[in-house]
C-alpha cells in the first residue's frame, strides 16, 4: 500500500459532512485487521454517518503522514499499526458490556473484511477520552475489570480467559501478549502497546488489555 494513495483516499472518504450520526454517543472501541484499511475506513465512516479521526501517536502520524485530524462526525482516537505478518481479517467492537458481535452494527465493513481474507494492518478506533493518572495496563475479562498492571515493573503476567490462558509481558513501559490459547493469535501479533487508550483484544478469551493514564502523544482529543 502506497502512503500517498492511502492518504488521498482516506481524506476523501472521511471528509464529508455528517448530518445523522449513528455513533454520536458511541463509547468503547472498534478494532479491525485489513489489507486495505483505507477502504475499510471509508465503509465504516459511511455506516456511521461520518468520522473525525485524531492520530494517537507518532507511529500513526508517520503511517498516515498527517498531523491534524480527518473528516467530520463521531470523534475517534485512531491507531494504525503494520503487523509483523498477515493475519485473518476481523472486526471487533468493545463497549460497556465488553466484546460484542459487530456483524449487524457494521455489516458492510464486516462483509468487506470477510472477502479480504487476510490483512497486514491493524486499525484501532477509540471513542473515549484518555484517563488521567499513572500509566497502567488494565485487563478486562468478559467486560469486568480483572487486573491492573504497573507498566513501570517489567515481568510476565498470566491471565485466565473464557477459553484458556494468556501470558502478558511488560517491558520498558510497554505491554504485549506473548502467548494465547486462541487460534488466530491476533492478540499476539498486535505486539507491544504503550499509548493511552491503545488496546490488545482476544475475542475467544474475552480479554481486553488497554492502557490508561496520562501521556497522550497526539493532538488534543
């Protein structure tokens, strides 16, 4: 994927004014993997009635080549990551009840990703303001807060999910999933996260790992 092409298409797709916002009061996050994130974002924006995307960190700004925001509509903090290898495409929505089935709510994007089959890019959209306080990793299982992990202390942490176990590693202020009982291993291939509101999700185990605390490296959200 060429960066210029991605930018041009994404800005064109997300720049339309929104009048009816299905996700106006949306909370939580949408995470998907894709080989063509520009098209997936275009379809998602159309389904939601518009999106305003705020780059979350330096890596996202670098990949997108922008320093401001895109589009109008529901505001979302966006992380874009290139994975170490292709994984099966998928889309996940996390809300107040934990991990939810996105197939009805975002049917167009879901169908598009299913047709792609595999993807190299991970896109995370977060519809909440970052929290304040000391940076930490929060582990939720089945929508319930199960553990808080101090990112200043390196180590391995074992988590028991719905279908099996996961091993999380903290190193130099970052956290990743190094092992999981799930089949697709999307959580493992996400790699390290460290930016506030960034997430690691394991759907089969019902586990969401998110970063909370100060230190947002982005334009104001």
